[in-house]
C-alpha cells in the first residue's frame, strides 16, 4: 500500500489474542481514513484513543478491521460500564479494577468476562471514541465533526463504516449447540452458557420460553383431564377457568422472581444504564444539554411527548380502525358468500375460502405496513437512548398485533356470542400454528445444511491459506439478527390463547407445550447458525413484555367471566333454577371484580425478589454505608478535635478547613452517589 | 448535690445556645445514673459519646436534662443522617461537612438547619449512643446492657427515662400562628415555615389538606350548579359523575407531583432511611443479623410475614364480620321499630332513634376495640423500623374504619337500592360532621384560652425568677401529639363521600370545602398550643395514604357506574326506549371498564415528578458520575502506563497493584454505593 507506516499491531506478535469484533468499511475506503481510524483505535486514552488492538484483516488495503482488546483495557472498561461481578465473599458487587484480585476468577480474563461481555465492552469503547480536534473525517472533508462528537456514530451515519459485528467462536458455539438445540438432549437449556456466549437479553428470552413452557404443565394436565374424562360440566369448567386466571398471575410473579435471580447472578440487576450514549440516529439542534451542560445535539423531552400523544397515538388508533373495519368487511363477506353458496349449492365451493384468504392477506399487509409506519414514527419521536427507542417501538407494534390477533376472536365471543364458532376458530388457529411451525422447523435445518455444504465447499479449498479471515467474511455475509420481537410476540399470542379463552378450549395448553419444545430448538438453531452474532446489552428483565403479559392476565379475567356467563351450560342451569339474566350478569360482574382484586393482592403479596437476593443486596449496601461512615470518621477525627478547641459556640462563623485536597473531592463524590 | 463534680456545661458560658430537647427522667432518679447519662451525652465520639451539650435543668438534683448541640456536631450529624441541602449551584445534594461552605446559608446554623431538623438530629444522635463496656445501667444493676445496645432505647424500656420532647420556640411559634391559624388571614398556609418549625410529615399533611380543599373547587362549582339550576336530568348527572371520576385520578396525580416538588425543595426526596435504628419495642432472639453480621436481636422476616397472613389478616376479617353483622342487626331492628311504630303510632316516637343510637355506640366501641387489637397485633408482628410499624398499623385500622364508615352506605345503595334513603343518609352524615366540627372548633379556642389564662397566672408570679424552666415544664405537662392518623382518616372519609356517591348528592363537595377551611385552622391551633411539640422525621410523601386515596378513586368508578345504572332517571329512559335491564347492565359494565382503563392510562401518562425536578436530579447524578470517572482516570493514569509496558498480552496473569492504600479502599466504596 505504499507510503504510510503500518500501525504497530500487537496481535501479530501473540497469536493467542482472539479477535472480538469485525468492522467492515465501505469497499473503496480512503486509505487516509482507514489509517486515521486505526490510529484512533490504538491510541492511548490520554490523547483520546480507545487503547484497542486492531488488525487490518487480510491485507492493508482491505476494507476489514479486526478489533480486540488487552486484558487491562477490558477490565478497566468493565469498571466504567459498571459490570457487577462475584466478590470473594460471595456477593455481587460493582467491579473495581484496583480491587480486581479480590474478585473471583479475575486472573483469567476469558472466564472472568464472558465472550458477550467482552464484545459488549468493545462496542461501548468504540462508541465512546470522541472527536478531539478533527474538524471533519480525514479523507472526507464534507463530513464535518463537532468537538466531542462520537466518531463511531458519525462514521455509520455517513456510511463510511459499512457494518460491524461481534465474531463467533466456532469451538464454543459447537459445544453450546450440542447441549442446546440437539434433539437428543431433552434436559433443560444451558442458560448460563447461553448468557456467556450470547449475552443478557438472548439468555433472558430463552429462559422465559423454557419457564413459560414448563409452567404450562399444570394447565395442560388439568385441561386434558377436563376433555378426556369429559368432565365438561359447568362446575369443572368454572373451576378450570378460575384456576387458569389465578395461574397466570402466579406464573408472571414467579417469573419475576426467577428473572431477578438470573439477573442477580449475571450481575445485570443493579447495572445502571442511565448515562448510555445517544443512539446513532438521535437528532437535535445544537444546544446546551440541561443535564450534562455540554454543547451537543439536544432535543427537549416535552416535544417528544407531544409527538407521541398528538401523532403516534392517533396514527395507532387510525390503523386500529382500519384493521377493525377490515374485520367487519370480512365477516360481512363471509356471511354473503355463505348465503350465496347455500342458495346455488355445489358449484363454487372454493369461493367459501375466498373471504378468509383475502382477510389474511389484508391483515398481513396491514401488519407489515404498520410496522414500517411504527418504525418511522418512533424514529421521528427521536428517542435519545436505544433502549427507549426499542420500548416505544415494541409497545406500538405490540398493541396493533394484539388487536389483529384477537379482534376476530373477541368479535365472535362478545358480539356474536357463538361459542361453537369460537372453539372451531381457536382449534384451527392452534393446529395451523403447529403445522406451520413444524414445517418451518423441518425447513430450517435443511436450509442450514445447504448453506453449510456451500460454505464447506468454499472453505475446503481455502482452509489452509487464510482460514480465519474467510470465516469472518462468511459471518459478515449472513443476515443480521432481527431482534427478539417476533419471538416474544409468538409467546405473547400463545399466552393470550391459553389465558383469554381457556374455558372454551382446554386443550390449548398441551398443544402449545408440544409446539414450544420444538420452538426452543428451532430458535436456538437460527440464532447459532443462520444469523450474524448480535451485540447484546446486559438485560435485567424482559422489559415491556412483563407488563404486556400481566395485562393479558387481567384481560383474561374479563373474557373468561363473560364467556362462562354466556355458556349454554350456565344458561341451562339458570333456566332450571329460575335465575334472571340480569342476576347472572350481576353475579358475573361481582365475581370478576373479586377475581381482579385477588390477582392484584397476589401480585403484591408475592415479593418480586427472593429473600436471599434481597438480603445479599442489603448486606452490600450496609457494608458500603459502614465503609463510608468509617472513612468519614477517620477523616474527621483530626480536624474535629482541632475544631472543638477553636469553636466559639454561637457566632456561627466556625472556619471550615477548605483545602481542595483530593480527599475533599472524594468525599463530595461519595455523597453525590 | 455533693460529691460528684458537675460536668462542664458549655451552654452556661454562652447564653445564646437554645435548648433543643428536654429529657424527663423518673422523679427519684439515682444520681449515679444521671451523672453517667450526662457524661455519656457530653463525651467525645471517640470514646462512644454523643458530643452534645447538656444542662441539668433547674438544679442538679432535678429530674430534667436540657440537651443542645454545637454547630459542628449538628453539621456532622446532618451528613450522617443524610440531609439534602441547597448547593451553591442551585441543586439539592447530600450535605457534606467538609464541603459545607459551598452550601447556601451554611454559615448560619439556625437558618441552614431548621428547628425541626436540629431537633430530629439531636433525637437521632441520642438514639445512636451505644453501650460500650457497661454491663448494666449504672445505678440499676438489674437492667443489663449488651455491647452495642442503644442506651436510649434501653432507658425508655426500663422506664428510667420518663419522657423526652423537643422544645417550642415561643417567638417563632407566635409569628407562625399569626400567619397560619388566625381567622383574619385568608391566604394560603405558610407551608415552608410549617416545615421548618414542625418538620416533614406535619407540613406534608397541611399541604395535602390545603391541596385537597382547593382541588374540590371545580367539583363544588359543578355540583352546586347541578343542584341550583336543577339540571337534575340524566345526562347532566352522568356528565357530573364522569367528571368526578376522572377528577379524582387527576387530583391524586397532581398531588404526587406537588408533593415531589415539596420534598425536593425540603431535601427529603432522596433521603435514604434504610438503615434506621430499630424501634424501641423491637424484640428478637440474639443472633447474627444477616445484613449487618452483628450479634444483636434479630427477627427473621418470614416469621413476621407468617404472623401477618395467618393471624393479623384473619383477625381483621373477623372484626369486619362482627362489624357487618352489627350493621345487619341495626337494619333489622330499624325495620322492626318502624313497623311497630306504624302499628301503635305516636306513643314511642323517640324509640325510633334507638337503633341508630345503639348502632353508633356499637360502631364506636368496635372502632376503639379494634384499634387496640391492631396496636397489639402490629406490636406482636415485631416490625424492626418505626416507619414499617406505622404503615402496618395504619393499613389495618384504615381498612376497618373504611368498612365501618361506608358499609351502611353500600348496603343501602347496592342491596336495598334505595337512592332516596342514601341521599338522606349522606346529607345527615355531612351536616352532622359540619355541626360537630364547628362545635369542637368553638370549644378548642375556648379551652386553649382557659389553659393560657391559668398558665399566664402561674407564669406572671415566677416570670422574673426561672422563666425558661417553668415554660419547659408546662410543655412537659401537655399531652403528647397523637399523630396524624385521625386527621388523615377524616380527609379519607371526606374523599370517599365526594368520590363514591357524588352522583347522588352533588352538594357534598361544597359542604366539605366549607368544613375544611375551618378544619385547617383548628388543626393548626391544636398542633401549636394543645400538644407537646412532636419529633417529626423528614417525609418525602404522604405514604400509605396516597395508595388509600387512589384505591377510593378506583372504587368510585364501580360505585358511581352502578348507582347511575339503577337511578330512576336511567330506568325511565330505558323504559321509554325499550332497553332491557340486561343490556343496561352490559353497557354499565362496559363503561365502567373503559373508565377504569382511562384512569390507569391517566395515572401512567401524568409523570409523578415534574420535568424540572427530574432534570436537576439527573444533572447531579451525571456530575457525580463524571467526578467518579475523572477520579478513576486520575488514579489509573500512572499505573496504567506502567502496565502497558509490562503487559504480556495473552498470559492472563498481569500483576495488579494491590497496595491496600486508602485510595484503594475509597474506590471500592465508590463502587459499592
């Protein structure tokens, strides 16, 4: 490549350093820019660098950069990021670099920080590189930089950085796969290994999937018993429904406890991500940020709120009304077709399916259209943090999908009050899901093997020469991980079927359980082999989904009470015992309110965090308070004696020692925290 | 008093020191004990003392001790207690003694710390005096002490300390009274002055009382208009009710915002009282506390929970059933008496009131009995902290009182469905409250004046000789402040009348407003002149009452929807338009659920903390994080350079500097906090 000196690359000396993240620049990258970027990545912290290790990939003029980090950089960044780690006394405390030898396992970096954590740390370090005195990106004079702007965001925005992704570790992945998505293995998933390889929110999802599937067991047994032993009497049905309603609350509360244990042992529970970097697409007029007092893009919160309440919510309502109108048209069309069919019978049998097909197409179209609109809207709302963006997008799409999935069922149950139709619809939906899932499931391994064979063919020829860089390029060619939304949505709909219409179709739970056993393996397979490895930030819980599932729990009380009150069995019973419909309704409403109250009390009575976790956290808090008190007392001992002597009691002008010593600043910080 | 040397009493030298707290020991106090107590109060921190100033009152062998504290002791304790104060840049941050000159007003202790705060600090300091090497209380060999036991708690338990109370400041009190409870003054209350004189929870109560009264304005205007302009039509009534239901949520949310502003400016919002001292009556077998790892009385949380759920809740239910049974008997008796009266008319007119009188007596009796039982139960539940004890007691009594107050009204409305009777009952309850309140209100100043005259007569003769100690003794003779429970309960019942039955009797709000204008002045008068000054801990909000008021808001939706659906106007309308009762009920339930949903959404949509407060808090958090990062970077600069040189890249055994310097410990603490 000629004139420029190749930056010293530490990883060339030692072969053992594992590249953590790959950066793919644009194809025709200006070499001045690449050189500048590598310098900035490798420079020391004091001059604004990231102190990372960079390898320019295949050769110097390629568009690939492999990034890794030395042990001390990783550990120091772990402190800045605020990771919690296991201390020698068995409690989880925020990692401190100075004190690192007192943390368990801290001498072996590959065990101490998981692969996902190391990659996350590198990501954060990259995001934190700020422009120092560059006025523009070297090599691209049109791409201006303001002082303190995050370089990495800027490179992405100006499309100079094509993409970047964490790298797989074939060896670990292979071992993990055997224990995780192999069909020979029927034990529980290796959640902790998933956490260390993929990171917080992925492990959280799989743990939730497993927990949810297991928790369906009692409902499945009860439901199957109701059907098989044909205990289809009114009292059994009511018993089953009430059990189901209480169950949904208990399960979500137990999950909260379980997830808090997980996040405590992972050290993600107490992490504070408040001062995250803004998202890449965060815009704002340059102004004084009221929190940091820095001159940077700033967007006031009230304008975001205005946008949400005055535009996003009305747009959601508009789309909902389209969707409901579509449903109305569908039911009308179906009725029309049926009458037409019964009048001129025989000839147009397939036309019977036309409304259903049209409606399905319409709903699918609306779903994708709305998802695009929601993405544009949430982008336009201009959230500062990635997490806040994700939450708002999730809520928007979630509400719409929920209505699309359940509107027809609610229409059948509440308006038509046709329980037989509801039962048929539910059964067809569940069986359809099953079949589609099994199909996809058969397809995925097939596709995977095809790709593998291609890859293997490609690989075999080049294996000896440049094996690593080729594997990495293969990874780059995979599509990027689309996020957990669709997986959670699937669970959410399942939970809706189980909870909302349990009394109508008690077999739901067992069908879903069977489905989920394969679902776990399929999702795992996809994540391991079909997508690029994602950057996953540490997660302390399942976020908005917890609320969404709890909401379903409350809705289920309303729907189940209503469905039971209009069931033919209850109507028969009332006719026998001379109970007027009005009284039935009063009873229904009374029981509904009582059940809601019980659910709320249960949710309060079951603590969200198990006692032992609470005790450990309080113990650490207590210790730190004691340490602080001790330190203050030590610091004050000398000068307080001095002061007592000096003090004149009521003049109020006691001279305070005001030397700006480092101890003084330290104490101020201690108080602020 | 003879042989023992009088401890040096700094306040005798300087007359300007104001005594803050009075301790009253038992009459025949052993002089050895008194001497020991005074020594411990005055001794330096290093030898386990409190560094307070003590004056032995009238003369050495009296049973009175006056306690005060010097400026530096107050300021240092303010740091330990964790008070938040106004910093020079206008934000509220945790007070730091070392940094005190950068806090606004810190040169004048009487302005910097309010009277209530100073007294609270002295209380905390007293409670924190621990036994060092005493095996028993000197002078009382039977009263053993364990090492580290809080002496003050022990003295109270063994009844050696008769009582202790903070002292009034006549001058400030006089000024405060003129601006507060004088009838000539119609402006708003001087809440900040109340806060500085009485302290957090008192000021919070009066602020809430005022806020609640003001917020009744729209309801009062609307309600009066409905009655006066006889817009008693169905649509107006429904409109009024819906407005009322939304109003109750908005008011409680606005109050949350208002109270968070108050607590932010008072510096109580972010105070952490987690490591409070245990209550005086906290019992437990000696064991290792899992949090502090100290050998001290410890009572496991699960046993407390077991007691609550297995005894306290069933006892509450038992009492509730007694109460409901009493109500049932009352209604039966009333019906009997009425039939009897109509059969043999005229002769026993006054017997008509007999059931009411008996029932009132029964309810009053049950109320006091249950309060006693609740106190015993809560005591027996053995709560570690005073705040937790108070909360549990409040919830218990609150639920019982609520049922007692509203059961009859619910019976009339839900079961009898007799709206005319309900209206009469409500009117009589409200008017009765008015009359009783006005009576008491006339009585209170009268009583106060009588006491004053007596006191003045007594005072005049001794004014010249020992004015201060006499005034203090007079304060000690007053009854102690009974707490806010009854005051809040009164507001709670008012809120219930306004919210739950608004559609029946729209005049409720205006009657309550008139009542509260006098109520404020009466409560203020009582607090200033009838009771001993209470120790008030800093309060960030109104605690469980917030939840209780919000619950009423939700109940109000249920009751109002039901009441409207059974009103004769609606029935008439339905009869005209041929709507079946079943459909009316379905509509009612639908609207009820929609209103509940709107209330929940409103409660989420209105932020609990105003934006400016949130920004300021985040600004301080950001600053402290930056300070921490800066400090860490400074500390690491030297040794990181060293390390880069030393580091061998992949062996993973980089030597960490592990000198146990003070900086090292300080950094560990920084992370723990």
